C-alpha cells in the first residue's frame, strides 16, 4: 500500500461510518454536457414536469425564449407562437429584444410567457422579470424555471453565467413585480444535486429519488406568476 493510500485508510478508520463515493470520486464530471451524452439531463425532468402540470396555461398567444420546443410540446389551443431572443442570428426568433429593455418589448401582448433555465444569464434579473410582466396580457401567466444548483455553462462562460436562485429570492422577486402571490416551488434533494453536478443522467436515478423534494437542497426552482387583471 502506498503512503497516500495508507494515510487515507487511517483517516477512514477514524470515521464512525465512512462514505464511499465510488464512481463519482473524481475531479472531472462524468459528462461535460449536463448528462446529455449519457441520457436526459436531470434538471429537464423538473422543467418538463412543471410545464406538464401547467399545460392549460400554455394557450392563446405564447412566447418562449430561444425556441418553441415547449410551446409545441405542452401547448393547448395556441393561436400564435413567438420566439424571443437577444441574438439576431437565431433564425427561429420572431422577436429580437432584450428582456431587460422595456422600450424594445411589446406591452400586454401574450397570454403565456415560457422562460426556462435562462434568468441565470441575466445580471439585471429584476429588469428581466419586469420585462416578462410587461409583455403579458392582464390575466396572462408566466412559467419560469431557474437553477438553484448547477455547473457554470460553457456556452456562457465564467464571465456570463451570473446567478443561482433560492425559494426566498424567487418568492420576493416575482411577488414584488407581479404585485401578488406567486406559486414558487423548490425541486430536488441532495442526491439529485450531487448527481446533476457530476453529470449523471435522469435515467440513472429512480422516480422516488427524483420526486423527493428537500427545501434545504433544491436543484431547481419553478415559478408560476399571473399578471393581475
């Protein structure tokens, strides 16, 4: 046994119930693409569960960020579908605008706004939430998801991935902008958080593991906010 292994064995003997990390004892992730190369990303389980639960709100005139994937999948009675993006190079985008720039956004235009895993890339997040509120029609619904735990996205880089969220921050932020109660939920637990960070896929966890929510170890926060009439 090498000196390093001997010292580690001696440390473990001093612990009453030592934990064994096994496959995830590593300094690099199992996947560099959110587990997508192994299966489905874990965070998307919660995103899609949230949208399925609220599919009745995805109706009328709907706008989604970056693409129409969830409008098409969960929409019911959609009469018009737009894609909002800050990048003019997005060929799917029908509205090129910054959610933080009120002057570039329509007013009272949509029955539903879908913003999934996006607000962490916006430094002035309160302005972005006000933008979401502005483009909703009275009575319209915003369906938002944000990360509580996540790696830094390579697409944004270490200088472009700004924020992580909590139940309290979302309840206060959206409650103040929408001037009323909002439905905020924390999803996930410590096991799911570890699995997501290390790059495991959704298929590598059981339903009971995914469905156990511990408010002290959220992976993702969902927000349903309705604009007052």
